[in-house]
């Protein structure tokens, strides 16, 4: 059989990566671009469903809109903790169109800045910004770019700038399902400065909403919104929103598994992901650099039952950075990531919710010796 040189193999991998990304972007722009275009059709701007939920609940919290207003009817359940209202209330001070544009500009600029701070090349950042997960987040006005920026800063700056990393990680309280691995990783790394900044930031963010909106805001969240979140998560397959989820729990539900068994397996996956993350973050752990960051991002997604496809832009940026290196072994996983995420909704409709399987594949691959050298 003919033997290929390293340079020939690199050319083949690069060509496949380019072809896969081009095809994935075609599908993503066509589908998600169509969704974005629909917001500006008809009589005027129509707020995307998720952003509408943020804006309206922010307006209610800021006493700019009564809860009984017709505009507040038929809005998606607001299942975010009170610190998110600090952001939503500010957005509600602007008209919906201006608020939506500002949200997209600020969150995506934050993601690009976070990418640079963790030393990702501009090319990788550009690919990440137009990755299918981020395009979907843009189309529905979700938090994907913002949460991804915080994940990159929290996990990517822990060694070089622990205070900034801890503060950024504390902001993840707006989506507490991504809180799980943060203290574990900081503890495993014995990074006391990052852990201290994280703890202080989280405490302040818990107190501020109670001061601004009143103590009852936490009572409403703990006894109302969390119950709603459980109801939403426990609904039988299929629900429209379940096809864009990437957790082990929803994957099992899509395969017909009962609630108790799905929760039990998700708990086992969460514990395992936590243990692996702790091992990776030991002072002399097996990974470093961007490979460690990418593996941690995969584990953070596997650890929660409440992860969505639009939460993956950070992983897209880091995978692109790894894949763009000469003769990179990450080219194939990156190409598959782009294809899977661009077609994810359709894959979920015709088969099952496969995101957790794909994230597990990526996590295992990134922990291999060839990835450790990336």
C-alpha cells in the first residue's frame, strides 16, 4: 500500500476540513439565516422567541411593563436565576429592535475578545463566530455567545490571570448548570485566587438582585421558576425544544428511556465528567493549553442535563484553533463538529438526540496523547 508523507496527509485533512466547513456553513446560513430574516419581515421587527422572553421579563422586573400586560402573555417560561434579570432589565430600557442588535453586538464582541485573551488566532475566532451553534444563538437571540465568552475566560485564564478567570466564571450564575465544574477545576488545580474571586463574585451576584428587585425575587425563582424548569425538562419526548438539546438525559428520553433511569444515567455521567475534569486540572494533569480547554468544555456540557446546541460556540472556537494547526489531528473532529451542529435539528428529527454521544467522542479524543500535544 502507498505511504503518505506527513505533508500529504495534512493536505488531505485540510481539504476535507475546508469541504466539510463549507458544506456545513451553507446549510447553517440557509436555515438559521432564514430564521433571522423572518424576524425582519412582514410589518416590522418581530422579536425572536427567546429574546422576547428576556426582554419582557426584564421589563416586568424593571416595572416598565405590568405582568398582566397582553404582551406578557404566551411568552416562553423565564427559568433563569435572578442575576440574569440584571441584564434583562437593562435591555428592556431600549426598544426591542435596538435591544436585540445591542445584545448581538455586545455578546459576540465579548466572545471574540475572550477568544483573543485565551490566545486563539483570529481565523479560529472568525470561524467560531459563524459556526452553526453561534448562528443559531444569533437567530433566536439566545445567550450562547455570552456564556461561551465566560466559559473561555473562566477556564482559559485560570492559570495566567486567576482573578479575571474567577470573576468571569462567577457570571455563569446566570446559567447555573455550567457552574458545576468550575469550583471542582479550581480546587483540583489548587488555584485559590481563582476560587476566591469566583466565590466572591457569585455571592455579590446573588445579593444584588435582592437589593434591586426585592428579596422575593429569589423566593419566586426557588419555588416557581425551578419547578417550571423541572416540568419542562421532564416532558415526554418529543417536544419541539428537545431536538436542540445535547444532554445525556434528553438523548435517553429520545430513545424511550423512563424518567428515573434517564436521571440515574445522567447523574452517573455528571459524576464521571466531574471526576475526569478534576483529574485533567491537577497541577500535573495530562493535558494543557487549548486541548485541555476543549476537553473541559466538552465535560462541562456532559455534566448538565440542560445543555443546548446554542451553548457550544466556545467549543467551536477552540476546536477551530486546534484544527487550523499544521498537520493537526483535530481536523477530522472539527469537521465532524461543524457538520453535526449544522444538521443537528434534522438529525434529531430522523434519529435521536445524539449530542451527548458526540460530546463524549470529542472528550475521549481530546484526552488522547496526540491531542495532548496540541
